[in-house]
């Protein structure tokens, strides 16, 4: 299975504009076996399946990963 090199994660929020973050594929796999993607800071991490399903992964303590995230392939 070929996975895109990067995605835009779109965090949907009510009453404000959506926030987007670019994440790139790493060499790691997540709990579901799909690739882990992360932003340049390493703070935003997500496992993204071949169907575009997003599972946010905590990168440190006291994080509450968002559940309203969609992914758009970038290439």
C-alpha cells in the first residue's frame, strides 16, 4: 500500500476558522498498524489509515487529542 508523504490535518472548530497543520509520514506505525505522521515540531502526531481515518496520538502529557479532525492528502 502506498501512503501519501504528507497530509493537511484540518481541525474543525465552532465559531472560529478551521485550523490546518501539515504533517509528514514518519518511519513509525501506530497502534492500528498504519503510518504515523507528525508536524515539524513533533507535537502534532496522527496515525492515518489507507482510507484517510485519523487517530490523533498524544506526544506528551496533559494532551487531549481532538476527535474532530479530517485529513487531506498532499502528495
